[in-house]
C-alpha cells in the first residue's frame, strides 16, 4: 500500500512540473531551414534565423495544429503587424512532415488570418537538433533578440490555453524594449 502511495505522489509531482523545451534563456538559437507553406517564400526551404540578424523574433514550434495555437499565432501576428515593417520577425514551424501537407497548412494559415507570420514544416518530428525540443512539449515558443533567447515557453498537449497565450503575449514587449 505504501508503495502505491509513494508512486502516486511521485507521478503527481512530476505531472505538476512545468514543461521545459528548447533553447534556454541567454543562449543563441541555432540556424535551421524548413519548408515554408505560407507567405512570399511559400514552397521554399528558408532559414529565418539567418535572415533575422539582431532583430527581435518569435519562433513557435508545434507538433499539431489546434484552435489555441491559431489564437496564439494570431496574437503574435498582430504584434508583428503593429511594428514598423521588417523591424520584427515571427514564424511557426510544424514538426514532422507527415503531420500536415503543405497545401492543408496553407489553408489553415488563411483560416487563421495570419498576415505577417509564415508557417512551415520541418521534416524531423524531433525538431532542429540544436534546439533540444522536448518530446513532451506540444508547443515551444522562443522569444529572442540580438541573437539571444530572452524568454522560453513550453506547453504539453492540452496545456496551451488563454493563460498561456497571455503569458507569451505580455512578454513580447520585452523584445521591442531590448532591441
């Protein structure tokens, strides 16, 4: 009986721990290219990290498409759109080419109404190796400026909700302040 109680407590404590995924705060996000499904570079392998230079940027890695993800990307897109042209970047990378086809992903982006946030597919479901994305993270959000991560958010499947979206969105002004 004691073993069951200890096991239950251990599982309960582990489940309550925050998800950790991706490049840690203070480190540099590595370059990677992915196949873009929306925007002017649709159908091309692109490395936005390489093009971003010191500008503020947001990367959203995801393992599946969802309504909360659509809402998060919409809020990020609004922030990017409100900035002077080319002063800030944001994009989303779906992990695993078999998750969604390029045409279906393009339709999803249109449904979401994204204007300045391209979405694409990275063929490996593990993500770019240098990012060390956790397998338990459904969504990982990295905010960086001057080639350094300033905030990192990770959400397990079902954890991305209004509160999580609010955390990301309220942190985004730090990107602009830091530039």
